[in-house]
C-alpha cells in the first residue's frame, strides 16, 4: 500500500526544475521589458509603463490562466481536440485578410483586431500544429500506415500550412514550424531518407522564397557579408553587434543602454536580446542562454519518459519549438544566423507570443506529471 501511494504521488508531481526555468524566464522578461521599453513607451504614449502594462494585461495574465488550464486538462482531451484546434487556427489565419477584421502592420497581414484586443494567429499555429502533428503521427503509427502514405500526407498537411503563412507573409514562423515538424517526423521511426528529402525540399523552398522578396534576399546578403551597406540593409546587424559588444562582461547597467534610444530597430521585440546584452553584459546574456538550455534538458527528459507516443511527440515538439526559436533569435542578434524577425520566447514584447509560450509550458508540465 505505501509503495502504491508513493507511485501515485510521483505521477502527480510536475517537473519543478522546468517550472523554475519558465518562472525565471518570465520574470526576466518582465524585468527586461520594463527597462528597455520605457523610452519608446514615453515617447509614443507619454507613459513609461505602457508597453509593460500591455504585456502584463494582454500577455502575462491570460497566458498564466491558459497555461494553468493546459496543465490541468486531461492529455487525452488535448489529443482528441487537436484537429479541431488546428482547424480553428487555420480559419483565423484566413481571417487576417478580411477587411475590418485583419490588421496590417508594415505591409504584413498577420493580426486580427477585435476592438481593443489584437492577436497574431500564426503564433498560436505553433502550438496547435505541434499538437495536431503529434496526434496524427501517433495515430498513423497505431494503424500501421505505409511510410509512403505517411510521407505524402505529411507533405499535404505541411504544404497547406505553408500557403497560409506565405501569403501573410510570415516566413520566419514557417521556418520554425518546418524544422520542428521534421524533428517530430524523424523521431517517429520513419525512414531516414524521408527526412533528407524534406530537408532538401525545405531548404530549396526557403531560398526560393527569399529570392522573390527583396527584404528576405537582403537578410541573406547581410548574413554572408556582414560589412555590406552598414547604413542600409546591414544597419540592424551592425547596431546589434555594437549593442552586444558594448555590454562587456557585466553590462552598462539596466536602464542605461543607449541602443534602445532609436539606434537599434525593434528594441523591445526582435532585438531585445541585443539590448539586454548591452545592459546586462555577457553574464546576463549567459544567464538567459543557460535558462533555455535548462528548458531543453528538462523538455527532452519529459519527452523521453512520457507515457505514450502522443505525449512523447508533443513534448519533443514543444521543447524544440521554444529552444529553436530562442536560438534563432539569439543567433541572428550575434550574426551567426540570418535575421529572422521572430520573438525571443518569454522575453520579447508581444502578447500572443507570451500566451502561446506559457500554454506550451503548461502542456509540458502536464505531460511531466503523467510520466510512465
């Protein structure tokens, strides 16, 4: 009897190390945003806390509520409702093109505006697609479909997702989803040549998409030649490297950085890591990187110990999505990857991104308390 009680108790405990890592990341995000967003918030709205308050009200609070619900809901229910959630998400992706509903910013139609509330459906696509793909792959294995049928169906699903993102356009989100999908597909006991084929076709497609849009081609040019046009297409990378280098070992101090004062584009979103590196230095930047590595370690451990194939694939997908997106953002800021235009999870400004990251963390914690 005591042994059974001990086992039951083990099942009811989430991964506290992962919970701690997420807690530190969220707290760091609020602290960093409060420091970095103050100048632009004051300039645009006459209130130094506008962006911070917006992130808390429309990102942190709903994210914590939905993340807690994701932690408490039965995993079998998540698997059951995954196709419906993806279908709703795809409908919302189409709605961004509807006048008076979709909101276009800087030429990109990625937002839905409902009165005072606006959100980005492509952010939610990351989690809904991962859950759907995990349920679909687990189901395909259960009925022992042929590998050829599985590969063809996989291309059809991913191709439809790609079309919805290309027309927004949101190629950065597409690239992250594509990478995560390949990893999930590869770990599902599929032939190795399938993954090689997908990587080849995906790489060719992404380069083709880059060639047809000048701003994407410019990002590749800057990546391969960082010194090109430092006051034009290479300006953001140049200022990002200045910000990171100016921080030294311990930084210039929180709130004292100068790159956020109109020098570095998008300091509170895409470029927030560079500005934080300037203010907190190598020590602060390393702290953030270690938190994401801790997230990776615990996430992979949860995936390994998950009780069934759906949970294994879902945990793997969520972990890879958060970590890949984090290191794509960080890599772009230090020049080892092309500029991508995706937020740093838990840290960068954006309510939709914070909500979906917290929901993903909630599902991971849910899986961790139901290990085999």
